[in-house]
């Protein structure tokens, strides 16, 4: 660790999750490239990374690619039906066999540079002009695309670069009832969208999504059906893998659109309680969810640097909604409003990142409507300090 990283770590509060005493993170955790290099190992190399939904790879050979903190990954459904996550880096000279944003169906993954090819399980299949070096059987025995540990949680695909990582599910017991109620395992992803090069830190994206305080001002008029004053906050402890909170609606089956009511079909079987609220939750570091009566929405949040990130958005629906009359028209109408809200957040996140570079930025106090942010800071701090201790 260099002196700047050590100074940041020394300034962190390792204890408080109480908004009345907690302070915001030092500005440099959002802007320092040196700290981001530390963070890649402390967080992204050791934590469970949400990469997508099982409906994206329903059949043998279906795959998509995604890059997380400089690591290009392939998510694929194998011939045995299992979903695997593996590095896209060819084990010959480091050329990616697939690039970020690729998707489709394949029988193998081939490196375009020297035509080495790998099976769906990552095992080496072909390596032209290598028999003078060693028998192909020997090369195959020692060569495969590096594998990540995989856990499917309620249909969401999580992977971990640490093969010894503890299971994810026991850390998400508070969030699990929400995913069970919405039957997320059996939903279908539609209309995924991707925005590269967003000019703010990945943590700022989670913070903006998790705290309701700004919604009364940034989204004035658009968010009035779920005002920040009606937000509630969930008890959090060090065993929790999620940071979450509900915001109650002014009335049942409300919707973020000019009618104030859900214009998409309400999910079947939801309790009256869930039809009167929207649940927001982050499973750090890569995913944020919003579960509302008529849709499950998520952000995939992957860093490119300390100051840039890729934002992917997806919507999950049950088959009964997708087949309902007028669904596509209603979905497009709802997304027109969603885009306005997203544009407001894009502007706010960009301005916030600019402000973090100022010498006059201080460590401020939190509102009660930002109760999720000290919890998020605690989650991060525990992992920063653990990695620092491992480095000695």
C-alpha cells in the first residue's frame, strides 16, 4: 500500500452504522486511482459479483460476456446444463477469446489471435502448430480457461474469483423473502441496456440508488407516490450481505408515471404489504435491485476506473405479464418515465463526482433518510481493513 491508500484507511470509521454519528467517506475513496487499485483486490477479487439472470442463458451454449474491474468474463450454459463463469483470457498469450458485450450461442470459444479453442467448460480443445512444443494431450491437461466459483441465488448469477469464498446465500436471508415473493428465479429478463464510460465512481451509483433523501428534490413530482418521508430502514449487522430499505407508497399498486398507478400488470400472489411499497436493495459490489408490484428492475454496476463505470439495466417479468394484452405498449410508456428519472440521476451522479475532486469537500453528516449509507460504508470498511491486514 502506498501512503495515500494508508491515509485513506486510517481515516475510515470501522464501527458506526448510526446515521447520527457516522460521517461520509473521504472524498478520495471515490477519486483515487491508487485506492481503486487496492479496492480491486479488497472487494472485486473476493466478493460475490452479480453478473446477470439465468434467463439470459436458457440453452446449452448460450453465453454472454461482462467485464468487472479489468477482468473479462464469460457466462455460459454448459452441455451438462450447469452455468459456468470463466475468464475470457486465452492461456496462450493473454488475448481475450471474447470481448465485453458479446452474447449468443457457441459450441466453443476461439481466440482470434492464434486460434486456440476451448470447450464450453473451458477445457482446451485445439492449439494449432503446438505439437513441436509438446503433445496436444499434455497441453490440454495443463490448460483451461480459469474458472470462478458460481452460486445461483433466486435466478441471479453470482460468481467469485476467490474459490475459497464462503457461500453467498446465508448472508442474504433478510432479502430472500422478497425474491421468493416475486419468484425471481422464474422471471424473464427483457430489454437489457448498457452504458459504458459513465463518469462517476461505482460506489456513488449505489449510494444514489440506496438513499431516498435526494428523491424529494432531484425527482420532485416523479417520486411523489413514494416520498422519502415514507421510507423505512432495516436493521443491519456485519453478517448481512445486502443493504436494503423499503419506501412505502401513498396508495396500493402505485406507479412511477403520470397516472400514479401501475400501468403494467401487478405480479400475481403479492401480499397487500408488498403492493403498498417498493423495496430497494444492493448486494455489493455489483448489483442494485428495485422490486415494485409490477416489475423487478436492476442495475449492474461495474467499475472501469476510480472515476468511470459501466451501467447495465435490466427488467424482469413473469410470463403472465409478458403475455398480457398491451404489455409492450405499457412497458414503453413506463420506460419513458424511467428514462427521465435516470437522466436526473445521471446528472446528479456526474456533478457529485466532480464535487468529490474539490479540495473543499468535507466529510459531512447524514440525514435519517440516508440511513442505508452508513451501513454500506461499514460493509466496505470491514473488507478494506481485512485486506489491509492480510497485506501486513
